[in-house]
C-alpha cells in the first residue's frame, strides 16, 4: 500500500488514470467472475474476494487465477454437466 506522501507526489492526471484503470480492470474481473458457471466456484466466495480487493486486501493473485480459469473454461466450452 502506498503512503499518502507517495500518492500526493503523483500528478493529478496520473491519479485519474490509475483510478480509471483500476475501475476498468475491476469491472472486467467482476463481470468475468460473477458471470461464471456457479458449479465450479461458490458465488459468495467470489463476491468476498472482489470486495476484499476493493478494500485493499492483497488477493489479486487469487482473482487473476479464477478469472483466467473462467476465461479458459469459456474458450474451450468446459462444464461439469453431462
């Protein structure tokens, strides 16, 4: 987590850019995970991971892994139903 002094040293355009990137990336991850097949991962767990990330918890690696799995599953049509 960056300190207030470090953030304060950034230009206002950089801060706006970072806010937009964070918002767009967060929306993409949220859409990908919340639209996923519920038979693979519990929806409440996914929600709690996304919410915790917004509050600054360092769980990006978990979200990234879940998102990549979901994108792979969609690309190759993988499902648990027979």
